[in-house]
């Protein structure tokens, strides 16, 4: 009997190791494979059993449930408490299209042999047989846009690096995943690290780079361990090294760990940090694609962007571009979390209405109280009220609705949320994480906390709202990067849609302002 | 982990030498020192500057920029409490208050804040040394901190 138990850090954070240990003790003959997570976090710890070529899930399980499960399995009984049936069918039934995270929770993370058994390395093999320009063209054709937040077309970025006449060139993976409410990068790195490695290799082939770096945040020790093992196995199998899969091409990857600075997720700050410096934002231009790591042409891409690339190279980007809508093609790896009944990773084609994700797939709040607010796109994303739940989750529609998809985090709050506190926190966070280069971000954010407090206390509400407005205007217009530039989004949306949380006098002001 | 509060210049030089071949080694060297000794004593900074042929101010600038780097020996245990939004939505403010209260009487445990551990689907989250724990509440976090302190004494 083969059993699959996640070693994903979130599954482990709620007891997956204990369940695995209980299974090992009670079923010594079973083969227990530790995988990543499927992202069905409300079902974790989720154990899967191989049965007639399908994977049947049971969860959430506690160690005390293990005896009962094993007895039922021995009796050939595949239903009963916790049985969720065929896990792939469950995902498909939700409308998920696992094109990027399809192997997550399925394979043994970091094993090249298992990766290949599940279709891995086919994209790289294709790329190695193509011209670098044809590889760039495939990525352009797919319509893939960066999943790290800004949504910049990946093919265009690669083309610039490809065309820049300078060497050496570098591939840098942004694995800083600093946005609160996001965990897709972590889940991918812990569950299918070779997809990222393959994506980086393909990027190297496309632009002519021989060295890659993964800049990983220090908060992810488990991802670090899995990535290291995957790199070692990839070198062992000749996937990385001086002769990539016998092609004569050279490529290797080094991991660099961050040191606890949110701003280092911004690509120029990340490059400074990678060079060993303070993570101060650089002026752009020059673009990193032209002068990046040590002033050399550098591709900087997010984990999910890079892990999507191997699939793109399977069919010249055709199936990728068949999903999604408008200019948002492929899938959104939505990370639904916070106060929601079925939190998890939902890989869905772009374009689903926000409310469908939260209510139909997510099952509403976890507390059973009414959902009141949602923040999409990390700490710099706007707060939406329920009345905006028809906003569609694609880059353009969501921006039109006044939001930002960012890295795809969706944080749900029930009616106990206090948007005054949330707005205050946004300013506080900006003050804490500012790199210090621009005054409005460094000083204005601290000022912002005080002004919000004054409004809340009812002190000169009208004039303090104006002060806050001016402050937000300045931050938005003169900040060098999006930390200072976008912090006004959560603050202003909180004030606009939830005025009563601040002070009774705020509503009237807001209503006149938005008439 | 060696917990003496001084590190000999030769040891620092050896660590510098081990990383000197890497591109942009400063932060890597600081990390290596902290991995080895649990902290980066301020006496190590001028030695690093000398070895890398950069100014002391530069090395100090790097050291002071990053929240993770510390110049004092660490306590026996660290508990990092996530204070970011997904955790807030499930009661992280109360978890943070409880953790701080517990830590005020448990000298071997240091409580600090962190903004997102990537555990947002099972929030509120904390990280105990290197281990992430999910679905915290004030009672559980207090119990964990007190237990760590008992084991350490
Ligand atoms: C304040 C700030 C923080 C950011 N944090 C991240 C991050 O943690 N991970 C990430 O991939 N991109 C982050 N970005 C976006 C990067 O600057 C950059 O756009 C991205 O790495 C490019 O990769 P992509 O095109 O594949 O998305 C951040 C941007 C800003 C302004
Ligand atoms: S906006 Fe803030 S974080 Fe961004 S460059 Fe300016 S000071 Fe630094
Ligand atoms: S917001 Fe707390 S773990 Fe992500």
C-alpha cells in the first residue's frame, strides 16, 4: 500500500508529521511518501491512498483517526469519515486547472526521477532543441505575465535580456514572497521545486545565461531544505551543471537567503541584497533586464512565473493562452485565506468573480459570521466591501474596480473586523518596512498613523481627513516604488468603504467626496 | 551553536575566506556568522570590512538594514508571531498580546513580530525556532512559551 502524506510546512503546522508517524507505526508495511500539499488546506492533514490508478483522499486526519482509517482500508472500504474521494476530481470539480501546480502534492518533491515520471523536463528538452529566440517567442506567444505582482509580460522581459549585448547574463528567481496572505511560492517550492529549477533553466537557454540565483526569504526554512535537496538531485542527474542534459550548455543555481526585509521583494532592492548590500531601491531606468545583477543583463521573475514556463514550452504556449480572458491569460494561483471556511490554493483561469471564489469555492467565512471585507493583492492591496464581489479576478477588470491582483492573495475578514485598525496597520507596516529613500514613505507613513488616530478620536475630523488625503496623494505621486506608492490604496479604500469604523463624522465626508 | 559572546578575528577571517569567491559576499558572511554563533558581534564588522576591502560603514550599513541580524547572543528559543493581515483576520492581535505577556516572565524565550510566514491558510501562525505552527490562539501560544521556558531551565 502506498500512502501520501504532505510534508508541506502548513500541513505540518497543523499536525501532518504526527499523522505520518502514526501511519508508519501502525502500518509498517505501507510505503509512505512525503509530498507537498495539494493546497486543500481545510482538509489538511490530508492523507492520500493509491487505489486503481487514482488517489483517494482522507482528511482532515488526526493521529487518533489512523487506526480506523487503516482498518477500513484493509477491509476494502473506501468511504467513511473524512473520505473525500478522488482528489484530482475534487480539484477539477472546483473548476481548478492545475497547469502550474499540477504536481504539487503528487510527486516526491525534489526527486528528478519522480519529476520525469510526471512529465517533468519535457519543456526543457524542447527548449534545448530550439533556438534561443524561438524559446522567447514561445513565452511571448503564451501571453504569460509576471505573477510576482506587476503583471509585466514575461516574453518582453526575456526578449530585452536576449537582445542586450553584454555578458555574463543572470537568471534571478524572486522567492521573497513577502506579501501577507500569499503562499503559492512556498507551496510550489516545497511541493514541486524542480518545476522552478526547470523554468530557470529554460530562461537561461532563452537569454544565454549560465548562472541562476534563487533569492529566498528567511521565513521559509522548509522551502530552503527542499530546494537544496532538489538542486543536489538535479546536479546528480546532469540536469544542472556543465552539460545540461547532454546539450553542452552550462547552467547552475545558487540559493541566497534574505534577512527579513519586505522591501527586498522589489526587484531592484532584491538585486542590491543579492549583491550583499543594503536593500535600497534603485532608480529605474536602467531596467534590471539591461543592467541588473552587478550591472549585467538579468531576468528577475517570480517563482510562479518561472514554474509556469516548463508547461508553456510543451506546446509553444498554446494551451496556456487558451485559458483566461483578455490580456490575462493562463491561470491565477489564488491564495484564499484568512477568515474563510475552505482556505487554500485555487489555481483558476483568470476572470472568476471575487465573490464566486470566496463564497462558492471558499464557503464564506470560517467563523460563520457574515463576510465584511476582503483584501486582495497583499498588504498594498485595497480593501473591498461585499458590494464589490462581482469584480473579476483578471488584471484589467480588477484594476478597473479599483483593486490590484498582485501576487494573488485573497484575505477574508468577517464582521468583527475594524477597518480603522486595518488602515492604521497599513501605514505602520509601510513605516516599518520603508527602505528610507523617499521622505513621504519614510516619514509620511508615521505621520499617517497619527492622523488616522486623530480621525478615530474625533479630533478635527474634517481637516484631518484632508491632511490624510494630501499625505496619500503625496505618497502615491512621488514615491520611488510601490511600497510608498500603493500604501494609500488600503488606507483610502478602508476610509471610503468603511467610514463608520473611523468616526461617525467620516461617512458624510466620504459621501460628498464620492458623489 | 557556540554561545560565547566574543568571536576571535581569525575565526571571522576564516569565514570571510570561505565566502570570498562568491559574488557580493557581505550578507552571506553575516549570515554565516549568525548561523555559526547565533549572532554577529559588533567586533566582527571591522574584520569583515578589512577582509573585503570595503569601509566599516558599509558593512555596518548592511548589518543594520536587516531585521534578522542581531548583535547580541540569542535567547534559548525564539517565538515569532505573525502580525500580518491573514493572521489578524483570525485573531492574531490576541495571540500577539498573549505571547508578549507570557514572554515577560519567561527569560529563555524571546518573542518577536513577523509579517507573514506563508502559513496564511492555517492562521494565526507562529514560528517556534524554525518550526511553523498554525491555528494558534492565546491559550496555546502561552502554553508553548511556558513549556519552552520550563524545558530550558
Ligand atoms: C514593495 C514591493 C514588494 C515586492 N515583493 C515581491 C515579492 O515578494 N515577490 C515577487 O515575486 N515580486 C515582488 N515584487 C515585484 C517585483 O518587483 C518584480 O516585479 C517581480 O519580481 C518580477 O517578476 P515577475 O515579472 O515574474 O512577476 C514586489 C514589488 C514591490 C514594489
Ligand atoms: S517608496 Fe519607500 S520603500 Fe520605496 S523607495 Fe521610496 S522609501 Fe524606499
Ligand atoms: S499573514 Fe500570517 S502567515 Fe501569512
